[in-house]
C-alpha cells in the first residue's frame, strides 16, 4: 500500500504529471509521490515501510526523466514544424512585415467597390441573373448596397421566378433591380412607415419603389382595373396589386370632396372630373 488513505493528493499528483505530457505522466507521478510520502503515508503504512519495487523505480528516476524529456522535446519540435510551414504559406510576405513601408499590391478603389458589388449579388435569389450595386461617395465611403430581388417583406416563394409564359407568371413584373434597391436603401429613413397620395393607382414599377421605401399606405384617386384598354395595362396593374397585397401595403381610394381649380384637364383624374 503506497498512499494509504490520501486520494486527494493522488489527484494532485496526476494533474501535475499531465502538465509534463502524456509520455512522462507515470514517472512524474511516482517522483512526486515520493516527495509527498511522509505527508501522505498514514501511520500503518509507515510502520510497514516503503515497498521495495517502488524504491528501485525511484532510484532510476533521474535517468528515466532525462530520457522521457528528450523524447518530449523532439515530439514538440515535430509538432511545431508544420505550424511554421503553414504560417509561411498563409503569410508569404511575413518578412516584409518588419518593413516600415506600405504593403504593395492592395486593391484599387474600383476593384474594391466592384468586388463588393459582385459579393452583394450573391444575396440575390434570382436563379437566372444575380446583380449587385454599390453607391459610393466622392470620398470613397460606401453609402448603400443593393441586389436584384422581390420587394422586401414578400416571401421569395410567393412570386414566380420564370422567364417564359404569361408575363404575370414570370419574374419581370415583380423584381426590383439592384440599382433601384441601392438608391432606395440609402433614402428610406424619412419614408419608413409613412403614406403616399397619388392621383392614379401605381403601376408595378412604382409599387416596387413604394414597398422598398417602407411606405405603408397608398391613397389613390383613379383606380385601374378590368377591362383594360391595353394588354400591357393588365400586366402592369395586376402585378402592382399583387405586390402591394403581398407586402401588406394598405390601399385606399380617395376622391376630392371639394372642387379645386387647377387649370389643367390632364391633372384631374376621371372620378374627380365626374364629381366636379
């Protein structure tokens, strides 16, 4: 019996041995135990004397430790070598970091901003064409970024992404272009949550802008509905209604309740003319 009852000190010895390394743990524990044996051996164990095999092992401890530490040192060098090689691979110009001059080969402003535009395009869900746009100040400060896609708040699965068939079943009436999104993303703070008054129901292109600007209500005078005068009008206004509905924009018709003289027949919508 080596330690008698003191298991706590055994735990300390094992923890200390682990710090040296897995290869030296057993030898280190034995060496550490000998240092602590007078404090750790209970009286019955001291009366029995130290185990002979333990004494023999401890006599050889200096040589064992020397051999094992040499092995650990070699193993450490082998482990460090790949790390140094990786550093040289990742930082081929590491030596130049000691230089006081600037790093050569930095991206030009044009390459930098165009790369950001391409990166922004990767956010697009359009399966056919991904477009990105970046707006930059004359002092090279990024003002806004945009990419092509459906207006905000509309799930990508609710509208078609196709390119053929009935136009209302394609992506064209619904997709906001990257340039428009970049412009609107930079100018929506004052419009978010507000409403817009317009004399005629907005077309699909204007509906996209309304949604992207964050407007929550459209109050119009002249409604556009079937029968349409031109085939393209059906595409234009049916797509607009679909977009505004999916985005949760409130629609409300309001015709002038008081006669107002504007001196232009073209400025007055048909419902207002009939009420004048």
